[in-house]
């Protein structure tokens, strides 16, 4: 019985420890939550919208509503503003900060909450805040990415605004700076995409690889990139190439397409040589082979070509026979 009691106490201690460990992250996660949310207010059909979508001609005023929900037992004071959106260097979606000199100058500056830039939301309450977006008369057609930013207590929530100004649209892009980096299973194909049009693009990539000495397995192909390329933006991306040759000269061709007829092709090449003594030996052999081929080429170019001549068994040329000249020796007996 004493042993059974001891085992029961040990089990109870372990269960209490497990509950404590499980509850601690939950309390920490709850402490990190802001206690409020910001999202587009439901439309006429009461449908949930993940972002704002607005469209209109230059010079028009567009309207929409933002919903703020306070899920805590204390009042929340939320500050609202518009912000320009852009792509980071690796293609992520980001918004301009509100610091002086770095605020909105594009579509973010067209958003106005009027006198409701600061909103007090009572406990357990949902507030709907209207705002306007005024498209300047001289605005160019196409997509103008922006966002509505709600801030409270150091916590910031952004809601995307997809704005399209009426007029002709152009889907165009270029692929630049194609290069193969790394070696072996760590090899990657690096490249830059630039949106040259006036609409956001969802690009799709295809890669073809060629090797000079052997065969090169193509990297993963035919996939839609996890990037929304905004108008006028430039992003630098990489694709893994675990099947890259260890010792060869490779050439990769990238073809990028996007809805709307956008298409671009670019190539890049590089010698792939393994590191360490094996790599130095391989590089030396490649260099020796290239030097030998170049020397043979030069020798063949400098060697004189054989000229035309008579056939080896050809008979002498026919012609009149000339008699041998008679020489008279002075003082000789006749």
C-alpha cells in the first residue's frame, strides 16, 4: 500500500507539471494578443472580405468602412491612417512607416478618415469607421497598392487596399541578373524580377538547364511564385538547384510569364567546380584541356596548306626537240 500511495503521488506531481507547462505558453500568447481586431466591414451581402477592393476613374471619390472590434474589458484608443504599399527586396508585401519624411505620397495619401483618425472603442464593442479615398484627376491608370493601418499601444494592424484606376492596363515584366551561386546541393539560381507595367502580377517561372560536358537535371519548374509583384517594383529571388552538376559549365534559361500576356526570358552561365583539393584538380584539368584545344587550333591555322603539283607518274610534257649546241674549240686539231 505504501508503494501504491507513492506511485499515486508521483503521478499527480507529473500531471500538475504537465498542466503548468501547457498553460504557461497559452498565458504568454494571450498576453501578446492586442485585444482588438481591424478588418473590412461586411458589405451589403454581409460577406467577409479579406481586404478592400476599390475601383474608379481618376478624379472620383470612393468610400468604404473599417470595422474595429474590442474583445477586452477596457477601452481601446486606436489611431488610423493610410499608407503606401511596396515589395521588399525578397518580394514580401510591406507598407511605409508613419515617420516624418517617410509617410504616404501615393495611394496611401489619398485615404482619409476625416475627424475619426483617433477612435475610442468601448469594452466588448465593435465600431465601424467610414473613410474615403479621393483619386486625383491626373492619376495614371492601373493598380495603386495601399493599406489602412490601425495602431494602438505599439501594436499595428494593416488591411490591404487594392485600388485600380480606370484606363488602359499593361502587364509587362523583365528578368535580370540571372546567376548560379553556391555548389552541390546548396546551389541556387538567383535572379531579379521587375514589374514594368501598371498592374500587379502573379508570375509563373520555368527553368531549363544545360551542361557543357555532361547532363544537367532541370530545377523544379512550372510553378507560380509566392510573390505579388506590384507595379514599378523590383524583387530579388532564388530557386534551389540540388541537382546541379559538381564539375561542369552550366547555362540556365529562365522564362517568366504572368496573366495579361507578360513574358520575359533571360539566361546566365557559370563554371561549377567543387571545393577543396578535388575542386582544384578539376579546375586544373579543365584549364589544361582548354589550353590544349586552343593550342591545337592555332597550330592548325598556321600550318601551310599543300599547293597543286604534277601527279607523281605523269609523263613529261610534249614539245619540239631542240638540238644540242655545237661548240668549236680554238687551236684544236681538225
